C-alpha cells in the first residue's frame, strides 16, 4: 500500500484544529500510527531528516503525534504541554509540510508533555533543547498552527539547500575526562543545529586517552612522557582521517606548542579561544580556576600577558580544594551544592573582572548566572572556535 502524502503548505486543512481521541477509537488509532510511521520513514529516505509527524499532516484530525528517533518510537495521544520556565531558544525550524523552507522561531527550552499511549496509560516526560522544540512544533500542528506563523521577523525565512558533508572532519583527543568529552560532542552538534537548522553534522572522531595514565604524567612532572602519550592519540586521529585536532581539556595545552609542531594536522587552541573573548570584552584582570596542574603551569598567564591581561590564581589551600572537587566529584559526574557554593565563594574573594573556568568540568557546575563578573566558559568558547573552523566560517 503506498504511503500517504503529507499535506503541503497552502493546503487549508493544515489550519484545522484536531479533536481528542476517545478510548473507543483506539483501534482506528493503530491504523493512523502505521500510516504516520510509513510516511515518516519514506520522507526521511527522500530528504535525509524527519523525527516526528503529527496526524493532521496526513489529514487525520486527531490529537496524535508520532516520534521516531534512532528507531525508538514514542506515540503521544491527546498530549498536553506544560512549560517549566521562561527560558527561550531560537532555532531554524523545518517541517515536512514545507520541506525546502527553514523558519527561525523561538521555543521554550524546557517543558513537560502529558499523554496517553496505545494501551491508554497516562504518561509524562520532561524534555529540553531540541526535543522540547520538536514536540512544540508537532503540538502546534494539532492546534492548526504552522511554524511560519511564529517566525521571529520578516527575515526569518530561508530556503533549504542540499549540502555535502563538511570537508573538515573533527578529531577530538578525549577521555580527559569522559564527562568533558561528552559535553564537547554534545555541544558541537547542538550548536551546529542552532546555526544551520539541518542534520549535516560535522563528522567527529574521538580518541579516548587513559585518564589515570594521563594525569599521572601531570602529577609526576614527566613532560617527555606526557607529550609522548598525547602524541599517541594524535597520531591515531591523523591515521583515522581527521582534518584537524582539538584537545578536549585545558591542561594538555601546557604543551600545546610542542605537540602542535609534532602533528601534521592543524590544531585549535582552547587558550587562544579564551584570549579572543577576553580581548573582545576588554578584560584586564582575570582569575584562573582549574586543576592544580593548570593553575600552576603558567600557560594561561604566558599567553594572556602579551595582551596586557593579568591572570591571577587562588591561594595554595584554595588550589588544593578546587583540584579535589574537580577530580573527586566533577570528573565522575558528581555535583554537590556545597561544592558549588565553595567554588563561588572563592571566586567572589578576588577583585577581578572575570573568571576563566580553566577546567572543562567546571562549566558543569558553574554558569554565568551564578556570578556578576564575566565568566569565560572554556568549553563553549573552544567549541565555537572549533565549529567555525570546521564550517570554514
């Protein structure tokens, strides 16, 4: 049986309001779900994207949403949305009803969705980010509302063009720690989607180092062994086809100049990314937080001093405390409110214009909202620079 055709922009039926499903209609719903699945899979094959579809897009004016991500399907019957706060995100929204058009809209970043499943059981899930945006888009279809009516302004429309894979493949030296490596991967893809609104994500290769072995070289002051071990990972990334390399941690940038000269591939420095932002903000005095090795190695000071930026570090006792919080908690995904308060209190002791979160785990517990001074999130600044390079921007 051929798949049903999606109603396209211009069809007045897209503006109809869908009705609630009654329990006695559940048998008919199963047939609708089959059509939604088949149409979504056919669309995905043709266009290379598509994660969810609402029943009215096929002319079924019932409150049903079908979502399929990584072959995991969720069926939302009679859904109701609850927005959890006022935080909004801007995204380039696409739609199966206008497959060649992108519309920039604002959506709530956090929401709950209440719904019934095919067994007529009540369910509720809490979602954020791109999934929250996706479900709001499909929910609007049930109300007869299209994304084009939610465009931010008259300049929030663009045609979608077929693109080839990015020429610059990202090689990540990771595992230092795994928590920050996960954040890098997640943030690169999230920021790409926010920028482009499609799924032509950059290809990424990750080489995960032995975290204990890596930190042993730092703790023992074995610079030669440290460089040699880092290069083992870099050579693997070279041989795997990466076009450039990034180190997903602050501390290995203490030997950035050395390893940069040993690899044949370009590298993107986290320290340079921070320096660019500090100069842009006109900062002259900054506090550096990180592991003891980073706070005591001097590589941030050496780089930023040439731009007239003074970098100071916490006291010896504070450096020990910060180091312990990072290794004993953040690096393994533990976040204590008391630890966050202690870190913030240390920062507030110093008369500075900004603070460098010089460990890629620190942004997991401290954000701009926690402080009145400029917060230099090294992960985010690094990822922005990585993405610009990968996209040739």
